[in-house]
C-alpha cells in the first residue's frame, strides 16, 4: 500500500509469555485495509525467553531492547523508533476485535483536533467490565471509568475524555510531538494521566471510540505492592507538576499517610517538591513554604521536617553534601582513628567534611602520626559536660549508668547539621538525627546498655569478619558492609634482601596490657638466653603510643631494663610516621600477640593493621591465631600463627635459621598485603557513598519496576 498512512503498534514486554502469542494472533486478524502497519516490541529486560520468541515467531516485528527497564522510558524509545503517522500503544495482554484497530484509525478522520482515541476495554478474566477512560476527582486520584461495572451498554456512545487509560490507545503523531514525551519520572502508573493533561492543554481532544473493542486478560507482571506504591508516589509528582498549590493539602490525602508509611511519604514528597521547583521555579516553592512546612510537621514530625528541607537543599544543588565525623578518641593515636581519618582524607575534596571531637587537638598531629592530611576538613570541638566536670581524659561510655539524661545528647543534636553523620569509634550511646548515618564498628566491646542507639543507624560497617560475627552475636544486628582498614605503609626502598636482624612489634601500650608487650619481651629474653646467636645479633623493638602516665608502659620498661637481662630490647614510644616506616623497612620479623591467652573476644585483635603494614615492607608476620589476624595471615604460606608463647618462639627460631624460607615468605606476605591497601579501601568507600548519594538525591530504588 504505497503512499498509505502508517500505523505503528507498540507494545512493551516484560516476561510476556503466552500473552504475546495471543496478542500477535489477534493483531494478524485485524482489518487493516486503509493503512499500513508497523509492529514494535520494546523488551524491558525479560528474564524468560519471550524476547527470543518474538524474534523467531514474529519476524515482521521490530524488537528493541530497553536498557533502563522502566515503562515510560520504553514507550518513549518505541515512539522515537516508530515510522507511523499514527501510533497505537497497546498492552501485551490485549487481544483485538477484528475491527478494533481499524475503528480507532477511523475516529481520527472525523475531526482534525482529535489527538488520541481510546478503545473500549472488556476484561475476559474478570466479571464483565469495561473501561473507557478515567475519572478525575477533587483529591486528584484517577479511578478508571466503569471499572467493576457490567457491560450493559453504559459507555457505547462516543464521548470526549479528560484522561485516557492504559490498554489500547492510538495517538496522532503530531499530537505527541506537541505534548512532548512521556515523563519518565513517573516510570509507570499513571504516566497516562500526565500526558493526557498535556495533550488537553496543547489543544487536542481525547475521545473514546466504543466501536473499537479490545479484550484484556490482565496478566500483570507488576506486584500489587509496587503498583500501589507507584500510584501514591506518582499522584504526588503529578500534583506538584500540574497543580502545585494543592501539594500541601495532598499530604494527608496520600495513600501513604493513613498506612503510616512515613518513610515512603518522606522520600516521595522530596521527589515531588523537586519536581515542583523544576517546573514552576523557586518563587512558587517560596509561596508554598508555610503551608508545606505545617503539613510536613503534622505528617512527619519536627525532626523529619528539618531533615526534609536540608535534604531538599542538597537535591536542588544549592550546596555540597555535608559529612560530620564524630570520634571521641580523636586525640589518641590508634588504628580506629587512622581508619576513619583515611576515609576523611578521601572525602574532603568532594564533600564538606567536619570532624567533631571532644578535646582540643590539631590536624597536624594526624600528619605526624599517620601521614594523613586533613587540612581541607573542618574541626569542631564540643566538650561533654558530664566528662569535663569529672576531669576525664577518656570518654568512657560505661560510666553512664543511672543518669536521667543521655550525656551524649549534645553530639546527637550536632548530627542535625549534617547530611551524613559518621560515628567513627564505636560510641554506641550517640543517637543519630541526620538524614543518613553510619556506625563504624571495630568491635562490639560494649553490651547493649541504657541509651544504646546503634540500631538506629542506617549503615553498620565492620572492619573484619571477626568483628561482624560478634556484632551479630552480641547485638543481634546485621552489619551492612565489610570494609577492611586502609593500610598504606609501603616504603619504596624496602628490600627483602637488605633486612636487619630485627624483630618488630607495633601496638599501643594500653593500660590493661591487652597488646601483650610484656609477654613478648619475656619471650625474647628467653630466646636470647637459649641461643647465643639471637642474644648477640638480634634485637626486639616494641613501638607504640602511650600517655604521659602509663603504669603498664613502666612495667614493660622495668622488665627490659632489669638486672641480668643481657639482650637487646628497645621500647620506642609515640614515634612519628616516618620513624615507624623506617622500623618496618629494617625489620625481618613481625610479632603481634594481642589476644594471647584471652577468653574475652574484645581483647583479641579485631583486624590487625600493623600486621599488614609489616607485610607491605617484606616483614614475615608471626601473629596470634585468632581474631582478624586469621583473615590476613595464611599460616605456613605468608607467615605463621601461634596460640602459645612456645609456638611463637619455635616459629621465630625457624625463620631466623632458614634465610631462604624467610625471604620466600616475605615475598608472599608483600603480595598478600595488597588486598588490604588504601586503593581497595577507597573503592569500598566510594561504593558506599555512591549508594548514600543515591538516597540523598532522591533516587528511588522502590520505584524501579518493569511492565
């Protein structure tokens, strides 16, 4: 039919199965003597073989893959590819009456102002019902007209429609060009209401043609939960786009509200207000601020309303994302401090990062301790009166027992100033009030007590599988992420063939002696007594941070300097980053005994950053067989593990006597250490914050559906 008008029939498929066969059978039997037809199937990522079936059984149909997977996007894709002067959008579960398609086309010939024609729909797998368009009511819900009614001829007269419905509709191409594409923000349900409104405003008519009959089998691949969610969500988007003044009053009439689905209501309103600004500008939003704030406070509460508007600022691009990092032990050099400081160093150029601390301290110390530059971060000191009155240097949450008011409330209130609040060092009594919160847990060393708030954080990140297992056991909480600590202690000049006869241990001299420096010093003294070579040529260095007054450090010092020791043991306290690297470069063997003879899991090394640091410099690790050390050292391959001091000494003697074995293990230790370096850490953090950005920017995971 050269020169005849073209009607393009578009259907969107997602796991259509048997429906497609019926659809194509009925389409093949329709009368098409006054126009030429083109058939397009847009596949929305089907997981069964319906797409292949189309290719094999319907060679005349064009199959197009939709990578986005959303229904409105699939319609737009099909329309862009269509050649037709008229475009029929037909559900995959529709079967045509033989004259159905012809009568749709005929209706256009009666009036040039007609832009869309709706078929009369009859449902085969329900009681006899028909559905010629949709009704519009005061609350801006759009129930299908005639749905639930028997087909008694009520709608057999041609009529103008305000809203067309899904199922079987033909458009004049010029009408779609005037109205614009389907709004992909709606994804599906009720994208047809939005485009109907735009069609009418562009001056086109929408009519129902009762002579055009289509039968639906309603084989829906969308869950009732998702369908209901999208209807409630998209109603808010529609109101914001077309009737912004009604948005505040639409909150209480939302389907989310009576069901107390507050989180859904919050997220969907954020999307709606952003859409309002995009279509009507900030002036419109400003005029609605008072009624919007009033209704939000009623529906969400004051705290969520505060977070709503701060998050809205972020979504509208008015400022950078704000990250607050609270570390109550920021003033003490430790692995936990280094862990989160490395994270902050990586975030500070992209986000507005503020460190919240309780004691006066300078970022310069972190450059000295860890070679970490935090100069682009802000620093905010908030003193906690409960501890200041008592003159405590340490913030110990176990001291909070019978107090009526949580002493850490001052930190909770501070969290309101950030989009993302990070509790960096396991202080479990800080309640997060920010839109997004992260609790970094190196180990759940405190049981659930009064004011316990860890379960209120959005993300619970553990630094090892060992810690994660104890979080589950002790707190009955499921960690959301595993991110091993970042270890970048590579010394470019380290050489496994140029090592000194040095055994090194790096760990804090904790007041309780949990790092076991005293036991390691005794072990070396015993080795030196039993082996003249060790006594004359080897030395042990115990390096670590300590406070000005530390009885445990003094105890170890007295042992080392006691009479008749006759061996080379050095204690090196509070060394700089450069000095620590020099020790790693020189050392041949690394000892770590935290957890020795311990039944309390909190006193076993939770991960072992110092072990990885040593391995990055070709030191062969001999470490306790427990805790996170098992996740680092592969016993007998790149190091040794021990349970007793006797085993520690035996492994040490073996490495001292077998140079070739020591060099071989040193190489393998170095290779293994790459699994725990800063690059691996940054990749995990980037993934986590990409997820967080999606949440804060209103990317709606719930709304991603297919049809």
